[in-house]
C-alpha cells in the first residue's frame, strides 16, 4: 500500500455504500473512496460468490491504490419472505378484493386467483385481523382466515402487485430462524474473504446474535457482528433494544423493514432512541434505507433527503448507508459526493461539536478512562488541534468516537484489521503505524505524521494516547499533550 498521509475528506460521519453493477469497477470504487466513502457493503441478497469476490478484490485494490483504509461489510439476507413470480410480472389490485397466499401454488403461477410464498412459519404466525405488508407497505392485506398454509386476505391498500415482492407481518412475531442455510454458506464465504463486519438480518432476539457469533467462530471468522434492527419485537422496549446492542459489536437502524413492521410514523423516534442507546453502550450505529432514494434516477436529491441525512448527523450516528443509490443507481459517485457535502455542512453546526456524553458516568477500564479524559481535554484546551491514539484493537478509538468533537481524530496501528474496522467509527481516520515505531513509542514520528496529515503550526498541541505494554489489547494507560515545535 502506498503511503497517503493527507486526510482530504472532512466528513466525521462515515458513508457506507452498497456495491453493485453500478459501482463494482475499480475506477468507480476509487472515485467513491476519494469522495468520502469509508465502508463498502456486500449485499448477499443479490449476486453470486464469484461476483462478490471480484468486488471485494477491487475494493481492496482501490483502497491500496489510494493509500486508504476502508472496511468491507457483508450483509446476510436472513429470512426475507417474498411472494413468488406472477404471470405477466404484475396484476392490478382493488381495495376490498380477496387475495389468496398459498405456498402450495407453483412459484411462477401467481395471478389474481392466488400467489405463492416460501416460509414454513408464516401461516402459523398469522391470525384473522393481522396485517400483511408487501412491497415495503405499498400493498396491505388483512388476514381473513388461515387453513394449513393457505392464507385468505382482503386488500386494504395498494393498486398493483409485482413478482417477488417482500412480505412482512405488521407488529412482528414471525416465528422464523434468523440464520438460513443460505446465510451459513455466505458466512463461510465471508470468513474466507476476511470481511471486517457481518450484518445479521431480521434477528428476533439477542440469542440470535450470540448464535451468529458462535457460527462465525466455527468458520474461523473474526469479523465484527452488526445486528440489523428491523423487527418490531427487537425495539419493543428500551431494555430489549439494550439487549440487542449488548449482544453484538454494532447495530444498524434498518428503516425499510422496520417501518413496515412498526409503522412509518414511528421510525424516526426509534432511530433517535437506537442511536442514543448505541452511543451510551459504546457501539457503532449505522442509519440505513432511502437516504438518497431519488438519486437512483436523478443527479440531485430532494430537500427532504438532505434533511434526512443531516438528521442522522445530528443524532450522532457513526454512519449513513446507501443501498440501491450506489449499487444500481445512475449516479453512484454523485450520490457519494452529495452525502459528503451534506455531512460536512451539517458538522459545522455547534450541536455536532459539543458533547455531554457520559459526563455523569463512572468508567470500568483504564483505557476507557484515558479515552474519555483525552476527549474532555481536547475539547476544552483550545490549543489542541488534533487527537491521536496508538491502538492495538481499536477500542480506544471507538470510545473516543462516542464524544462529539470538531478535531481530527486519528487511530494509528500496525494491524490492518484494526485500521479497517475503525473506518466505520464516527470521525476516526485510520493510519498505519510501523511496528518498530510503536515499540519505541517514538512520539516525534507521530507528530511528523500529523504534520503531513493535517495543518499544524508551531505552538499547536496534539494529544496522544498509547500503552506502555506493546502488542497487547486493552493496555492504553498514557495520555500526553505534545507541542508542535
């Protein structure tokens, strides 16, 4: 990897981009990184292992060519329920008409007489009066009766039904395993590819995440686990939300399916609650779905989309995620650039730069205490112009990233895996530190790096944290304030 010291991108809130046909070429990926993208999502709901392998190789080559560290996130499909294919691809609906859902109907024989679905537990989870939501809620069906695997429904909303649309049970409660046989195959592939993060789709409880961790360990996969919060039951209470956050290494506010299950009007409140709890519990959090949906087909966003991204920044999410916008949209690079501009403009506001996070909390660990003390010092001693943590596991950088600041925050490590993971953390810029430098804790070398990375003048100060015990996680015990000579 070439050395690229200059930190040109100013966005503290990270951008996650889904890779697809529109963005898998090397030149496009390089442009996306150059314009502010730090994390790339591999969506296992689409594509093959062969195509994903090519994308992963291109992502790593693009990052290497630019001298940057990026994270790669694999997103498992999970038990996503879809209806079968419809003859002629779609048919019209009328409110009040009856529609049969029956798994015994041939997969490709969907018609106004009935459509198929694949889910062994859907019928047993339904009861008269429950609502089935199709196509992200565009089609709403009220359950009239259930007989075996046949579900008789009445159309409450919607004018058209198309092939292969997703299906949710409003209010949650669908009895389906979070990990499918396909997910197992994709997890094994992710382990071989050494991905940095794995997202579990539709976990129903904390035990699902613990099970996923066990399965990944069996595959020898060290990826960090992210829970996609998209079922009604996982946001039922703050205690349940906390259990989900504690069960994994980070969470995603998956607003699409979550909105279908809890109602679109409630999603913003859940987003704020989840982001707040994740910050309190020291876990990274991603806000996802329809951030710049109109830019799939248009070169500029709607004003509502601009406000949506800015709202996630004010909530202090670690990252915002693009899905179809970057995977299959006509303007993947322009979308990245637009999100970047919105983030940078929003982060100039004072509300994103002053933090009271955990002011009244006690700390459990020495390195956690060092991280909190560092951020308080840096935010209140105006001569400080940058923060640097020398880190083995990235934990110090994660703790620091929970605190609002306008200052550059650099995580330096000899471990590529650590640097890639920190690419997701709010405001953290990963930078490679040669092992021999760390072993001697040559702080002059750190200052030399920072002078290349950010603008520093004589008399400016840099805060540096590191550990006396080198090569062992969790031993950060030193905080120094260095003056630039």
